[in-house]
């Protein structure tokens, strides 16, 4: 007869079923590389990523990755083909997908803008009535002009939208712009901002209920990487007589951590998390305040 564990389950019984969570991420595009880097840093390493498979396992046996076009990811998640997805907010709005936006990953930030040729006499949205507007985002574009009560002819293009005014295909465009450089290069002038977007972690609503524990785990892993961005960990030794002066210099998230040093009663170890942009100036200020043996370390993940 099989022995029972403290939980009451027999040792010979199989482990409880743990469902696999499928995470869809872009297979190409401007946000693909940063997202893959984020996934790797979160701990979901992809041992088979180099093989370019459609679906690949991770080191977590209960998480697998689906590579897909960014525009398809919202519907994959909405229909349950994937439990989670990472794609742009603009893609979610364009596909009108019924998903839950869980986390702004604070990358891939851009704007959908309405632009015309720099030599165009058009300066307002109202002046575009009856004209042709080229875009890869017909749903968002139609909704935008409907809100402004302006009728236009939307021309769907699959790429190189910025070239259409020069080719006589359209009088204006609605397209993504992150820095504005491409628009300036193509002699285009922005009339209005249509939509602000960034990269989001999205979830299937049913999966949020049935696979909540694993989804919360993935959510936290990704969020911890985002929180660590731009932060450094400082460690230093400080004489007790200089501790107050050092504390005044450090701008830590919740104040520095102070610990006794075992080898001497005169020294304490001070640890703090600081913005990496401040490290250059902080080092000299800390030394002047009495800190020594200062170490600066990168932070991969930060969990509150």
C-alpha cells in the first residue's frame, strides 16, 4: 500500500496537473528584439530560440513561446490560441480584440500620427474632407475621422506608408512615429496625434481565471525586469562617525540599508538602490562623505 505524504496524497500518485501557459511574442518588427531580451532577462530562457520554430519551449516546463506577427497576437490571445501575448497597444485597438491589458512594458513607445506632405496647404483635420488617407491601421483611422466628423477615403497599404503622398496615392497618412526622423526624411508634416502606444502584456480573460497562478508568476517576472531598468545597487563601507553624512547623500528608493561589519565595530556596510544616471556624481560625493570600498552593481530584477 502506498504511503501518504503530509498533504494526504499518496507518494505513488502522479503530481497534480499544471497547465501550460502559452505566451505569444513578435517574430519580427521593431519591438521583437527588445521583447525577446525582456523574456530572457525575466528567466524564461529559450533553449530552442535559434531554431526559428513557431512554438518553442522554455526552461519552465509549464511555459512555452509562440512566435507570431505582432498584428495577429491580439486575436491569438482573444481566441485562446495563446494565454498571454506581448504586442503594441495599437495592435490591440486596431484588431478590436477582447483581451485584458495587464502590464505596460514601457518600451516600443510611439505615436500614430496624421501627417501630410510638408508642401501641402492642409493644416487641419477638417481640410482633409473628401481626400485619400493611406494607412496600415484602417480601424483606428476610420474611428479617428468619425470622431472628428470628417469623411475621407481610407487607402489600405501594407508598408512604406510615408511614400504614398509623394506617389500621388494619398493626400495624407496615418502612421507610427517614434522619433519623427522618418517623417522629416520623407518631408512629411504632422497635423495631429491620433493614438499613443507602447508595448503591453495582454491576457486571455478565461486564462486569467483558469491559469491565474502561472500567469501571475510570469507577470511578476516581467514586471521585476522593468522595475530594475536604469537602477544600480551600491554597496560601501562607512565609519559610524560618517554614517549620517553618507545617508544625506544617498537617494535610495526607501532609504539605505545599514548593517554591522563583523570584523570591526567601527564600520558599517551601507547598501542602496539608486538611479544609474546619478552614479557618476554620487561616487565622489559618497567618498567625500566618508564612504570607502564602494561597489556598483547592475540589477537584473527588482521585486517589491
